[in-house]
């Protein structure tokens, strides 16, 4: 029995390690190869430098393609929604910044979903591409006439607002882009392009993203403490969600089909088409420098082409917040990578947010939810302790049976008699050898689901608890809670009934050390959950011991 428990604990540790290795994102590569698209370090603009579009020198104008409709100087237009501040430029009618009001980076500034150092040769969001490179350049570098703004500002805080960009040149090229911004993270995009009266169906480009290294994500891992999911491609096709990292994109950049959503995401944020239908997706890896990193990070650039020119094409650009995504489209919540335990994470997240509505603090909400979960597991855990106590009581008899057959080889047919006698002993004493393991195995999926919940849910990003715990999605900076967790695990093992021999007991005492090391760099929220669970288990153990009384060890039966 004790060997089974030991194997179950070891298996649980291996599952946690495998979860980290296989499903959680690895730390960003430190030595990515430089590609031809990478701008030299000396030419990359810094975050404080003017935008690439504003700094680019004006190209000589061919009289044959001189603008007929447009504006004489470049300017920026600021769209303010309830959730974001979007900065567009009339040069090419593209997006320069997408700053979220409710999320800050480590410096206290609003998170900007557009990287701060996009090289001039890379597209900006909503740039257009056609078959003719010269037409593409004119579409993206010409100065458009802006309609729908008031003094360079558009107010979409309470209701949707529309802004249009129009351009025409002497060659007969006409372009009109229309953006309809909704108050919360959604924009509908329309593009009408024609040349000499012939309609052109453009490819919509979304430049490298999102943000600077996961839009300044927090969130830790078991061993690194700072691993975040780097930008990756994500799409929903034929009922399945596919996620492509930079190396997968390099081997297969083009994807076609009927899509429910498609775009780029990182640890906490998403920029994706919603219900585009039939489409052709093109993804490309783009290395960009990131502050605090010695080597560039691989970002992804996306391009989308529909069978027909885009008309009110809906895009979601914002946080991977469960309720917000669900309000836009029910399937869009699958952009959050909760892993194989998503079926458990979703109700846990709903319960956690419900408790947060009452308590106003996610740390206390985690504690309250932990208590509720342990109440559900109270009876199975009680039965487990009772079963282990029975196993402890019959240990002398089991040892006597094993000693009688100790000199026989495992292949000896007479050895089977030992197993028969042990099973008869179990039956006589009413002991189920598996009943002590089940409750412990039941807690393991909950632990992994909590880990996925706290590591991936943006609701926990930057959520404080108390004292030095200022972010429940990040590791405890002083390792106080992990140490408390290790102490509670050691305490629980000391008071738990055991039928193991002294050697096995010493091996089991290694487990608190292993778990403490593994959880030291995990999100402090999940360590808080595990610590509270251990304290509850200790209290229940004392209560159960009082209810069932001290163990009465049986004497060994004499051999026949």
C-alpha cells in the first residue's frame, strides 16, 4: 500500500514536471539567428524616437501618380474607446499604437500592443498588400484624407464611432479604408481598392506583435520564474485550435480554410480576426530587440486574404479576458491556452471571479475557493485516513505473511500463496488497499488546473494579495509561501497514519523538499492554494484521529 502511495506521489511530481515541460511555454531563445528582414541595431528606433512612418523621408513624386485626393502633411488621429487609446496615422491609414487603459507594464505605462521598435521595412497594422509592389508602396505611404475625426480625435467611449481614410492619385488608384471602433476591444474594418475602375482585393497585414515580450507579461514557471508565452500564431479551424510557434511558422507559413478566428497572441493578449470564414493566412517570424534582453526575440507578423474585399471584417485586439472574449464570440475563449484541464479551469475561474466579487481580493478569493474545494473532498479524505489506519493496524500480520515467503523467488509458484493470504487478510479486516490513494490523486488535477488558471488568466495579472505579494501570477519574491508550503507538507506526513517501514518513511520525507523546490518559482497564487490545502488537511487529520481514536495494532498471526 505504502509503495503505491509513494509511486502515486512520484507520478504526480512527474506529471507536474511534464506539464511544465510540454504545455507551458519555454523561456525565449537567447540566440536566434538574424534574418534578412532584421534592421541593423544602429537604425532601429528607440521607444522615445519618432515613429518609423513619421521619420521616413518623402519619396519623389511621379507626376503620373501625383495625389488627387489626400492631405498635404502627415498627422496622427487618436481614437479613444472605453478600453483603449488607438493612434493612427494618415500616412497609409495604419495603426501606430494600441494602448490598453486597464493594463500597465512594469514601468507603470499603459501596455501597448504594437511593439515599440518596428523597423521601417516591416508593415504596420492594417497596411495593405497587392500583387504590384509599386501599388503596395503607394497604398501604404501616401497621405490619406481623414473623415470622421474632430481635431484629430475620435470618441468611441460610449458608442461605436467610424473614421474613414480616402486616397486617390492621377493614375486612377483609389483607396478607402473605414474603421468602426466599438467601445470594448473590437474594430470592424472595410477596404475598397480600385485601379482605373477595376476592383482590387488586397491582403490585410498585421505587423510584428504583440507588444514588447508578451506585452510585459508577468507569470512564472516552476524553474525559471519569468517564462512567458512569446508571440505565436493561433487559429480555430474545423473545430480545433492550433498554436504555431516561430519554428513551426518557418516550416509552414501559409494556412487556408474556414476559420472561426485567426491571429497572433502572446501570454495575455490577442489580435485576431473573428469569424472571417474562408481565408488564407500567412505568418512570418520577425526578430526584434527587447529592452533588457541581449538578443532579439522572435515576434510574428500576420497577413490575411479573403476571397472578396473585406467588408466590416471584425477584429478583436485586447486582453485574453474570459468574459470579454465570450461576449465577442463563444469560441474565442479557446484562444486562452488552459491546456488539457480547461474543462476544470473554466468553472474554477468562474467560481474564483464570483468570490472575488464579494471579497474584492483575489488572494482571499483563492483561499475561500480552496476551502470550498476541500469541503467537497472532506468525506473522501476522511475515508482515506480510515483506510490507512486499517492498513496500519494489520501491518504486523502482513509482515508475518511476507516473512514466511521471503526466501522464495518471485517466479516460484508458491509465492502466489502469499498474495492469496494477503488478499484474504484484506477481506477479513475490511481493508481496500486502493482507497487511501484515491483522494490524493483527486487533488492532483485540481492542483494542475489551479496552476494553469493562475499562470494563464489575465484576471490574476498584477492582482495583489497582501504584504509583499503584489502579483499573484508571479512567484513569491522572498519564497515565504513556498517555505510555509514545505513545512505544512512535512507536518502532514508526520501525522498521517503509515504502514511503511523506516526506509520508506525516510524516502517519503524527501517529497516536501522536492515540492518546495518545484513550487518556489511557481505563481504565488497556486502556492497559496497548495499551502491552504495542506493546512486544511492537517486540521482534518487531527479531527479524524480524534474521531477514530488511537491505532490498535493487531498481533501477528502464527503461521500455519
